[in-house]
C-alpha cells in the first residue's frame, strides 16, 4: 500500500514538474520573441517606485506652490494663485539669493572640471597600477567621512589662527580673512564635490581607445589640438555627468552656507528651510524650491542639444 502511494505521489510530482517546466519554457520563448514585454516586466518595479515616490513628490511640490498660508491661522489656503511666484520676482532679496546660488553652482562646476580633468587623465594614461590604486583611494576615502566633519575641518583651516594663516605667516605673507565669505564657500564646495566629477571623467577617458591618440599624433596634431578635437569631445559625456552632480548638489545645499558662509550668504536651500521649519510657509517654500528644478531642466536640455548625450 505504501509503495503504491509513493508511486502515485512520484508520478504526480513528475507530471506537475513537467507541466511547470513546459510552462516556463513557453513563457521564456514568448519573452524572447517579444523583448519589449521582457523589458517592461524588468523595469516595471523600479519605474513604479520612481513614479510613486519621486514624480508624485515633485507633482505635490509643484501643486502646493500655487497655494498660500493664512497669516492669521497658519493653515494652508488651497486657493490657486500666483502670489508666491510674484513675491519671488518682485523681491530683490529673493532674486539675489537665486542668482548667488546659480552663480556659485556654475563656479564650483567649472572649478571641478578644471581640477578633475588632468587628475583623471593622469590616472587613465600615465599612472602605474599601484599609483592608480593610491589615487583612487585618495579620491574615495573622503566620501567615507561625514559631510559635516569635512566642512568643520575647512572651518578650522580658514579660522583666524587656523592652518592657512599659520602657513602664510610662516612663509612671510600677511594673514587673510577668508573664513565666512563666499570665497570660503566656493573652496569648500569645490573640495566636497570634486570626487563626483573625477569618477565620471575617469570612466569616460578610460573608454577612449589609445589608437585615437596615436592617430592624432601621426597626423601632425599638437597636444592641445588633440585635446580639443579628440579627447574633449569623447570625454564630454563624463564631463556632463559630473557637472550634473556638482551643479545640482550645490544648488540644493544649505548646510555649507550656514557653517562656512558669512552674512548675506544664504542659498535657495536656506530660504526653503526657513520657510518650512521657521515661518511655516510651505507653499512659498515649494514655489522657491521650483527654481533649482527649472534651472536643472534648462541645463539638461542645453546639454542634450549640444550633443553630449549622443556619444554615450
């Protein structure tokens, strides 16, 4: 009796396994013939998360920018108006803060490109394997430390009796009061976001075949002509990718202006933070927070029209 039950169970299991195996094979064949469906199934979970979490949050932000806060009760008045945007455009202070933030983001991005390109080029073309590992370590180790620790370290460097003035005094130069200025913010931002520029440029330079360099030299091109005609166009996707990081991260930062910047060094993020946490004017904060989104959209459109994404 037991042997018969075991035989029946084994036969049923084998048949079920064969049916499931056949179904899996048929499904695999259908997905292989229709790659669009396969890609859709693969991308649907991350796309669903992206739409629900990221795009929905941006939509809520944009919608709330057209509301207002009742000055008496502090409640949000969901009457649609453009008052928040009119306040931004009419106020010289808010315009100045926006221009300061955009200008600083552009300055930091240009600085990081100038610093990162020769560094990445040396890592790709000139460094030995041991040197490349050491340089990678120097680039990545600061990212493992706290953001606040790095900012406070620069505060100590820029202090009146800090490392910078101690070094200048030892060399016979006068002391400089660079702390709590826009210059200090520029230096700190450029330092903090530099690894985010080095790594994309390194990845772009590493994909350039060395034969292109040899062909350019064989055709009589000088080093600068090779750089502008061969290296830079092919490395442009890396530059754009790194600039997206440095530009957007500087636009949205509000900690460094508080810790390093002096009076009158507020950024867009500081205004947003003050209106959310102190003034409790969330609609105005939402309206002001749309400025970085608009600026980044314009930047991405300009980068696409320049052809930076076509060679990726």
